[in-house]
C-alpha cells in the first residue's frame, strides 16, 4: 500500500501531504535531511529553511529543534552529507583507473567539475557560500572530498619528479600562512593514514597545492555560474586545456 503521509514533489516543488487529523506524524532525522536535500536540489539553498521543511513534513517548525538547534546546524549536516556523497562518487571513478598519480589527480578534477555542473545547488551550498563557525571545517582537507584530492596528490608526488616553486618564488608575505597550512596538512595526513609522502610536503609543494586548487576551483565556479569572460562553444575543451596547462607547469 502506498505511503501518503510523506512529502510529494509536484512540478519541481516539495509540497506537504496533510497528516491524519488528530495525530502528529512521526519524523526522523533521515526524513528531515531528505526533505532538505529535495528543497535544495529543486529550489536552491535559500529554500532550505526549518519552516519549509516542517511544512513539507506536516509538523510545526519548533518540532525540528529536537534535531537541530538552528538552520545553520542543519546546513552544516547537509554539507557533510553532500561532501561524503561527492567523495564516494569520485572514489568509485578513481578505483577504475590505473595506479598513476597524474591520471588520478586529473580525473578527480574532471569528476569534481562534472559533479558541480550536474549539482549546481549543492555546489553553491558547499563550495560557494560563506562558511560560518559551524561550517568552516568543510573547507579543510580532512573532509572526504579533501582526502580524495590528497590521495591522488600523494600518488603524484610519490611517482613523479614534479617541478615545485622554489622558496625565492613564493611571496614572502604568504610564507607564514603557508607554514600554518603545511602544519595542518601534516596533522591531517598523520591522523587519516593517507599514503602521502610527508617528507616531500615542503613549502613549495604546499604553495603548489594551494594555487593548483585555486585555479581548478576558480574555473569551475566561473563555469557553474555562467561567468566566463567570453562565450565558449565547447567548455570541455577549455577545461581540458586548463588541466593540460597545470600538468605542464609541474612537469607532469
């Protein structure tokens, strides 16, 4: 017998099916996150509110506070779920590739771009929204997506003699920030068991990883939001050219 007590999606909108009179519907954390993800995918990040979720579930907004103290707490949970799903998807793709650092790292970049284009609302929530005190950890490499990136980068460093910037090339004003990031990465690597050659993680490699990610992230963000400075008839070619340029810049 079909279940008529949950939310239905009609014409791209999550709508509430009224509960039976006199009985409050039983909801779970899984129900809340499912509805939140539906609202996010169908209407965008701004649609994810406790009031909208409660309405879709047929309960009052205060009932949600037994699970989440605020919208920010719920959004932080959504970000963790989305990052875990992205990491799982990328890990499956990498598992089918040869044991080659360049191949795997570029595949991670391509997979990230394709996911972002296919999941623009999720990308916006996780990677293109200001990070509050409860969500800043999502930007660190100890999250699932970051670990996939580190695994491929570690394989690259292990198997290739890449070209890294010398200390003289790195702007002096950045050195203190890079040293803090380097220390954070070493802690993450030690705790996560990633097969990353920690002895190679000098300041030049840290700087290279930062600028590499900045270029990939910047390119993907421009494409997702349609902000290329010119009309591009084949975005795939432009992205592949960017990857090839990055690979050449490190001698890979």
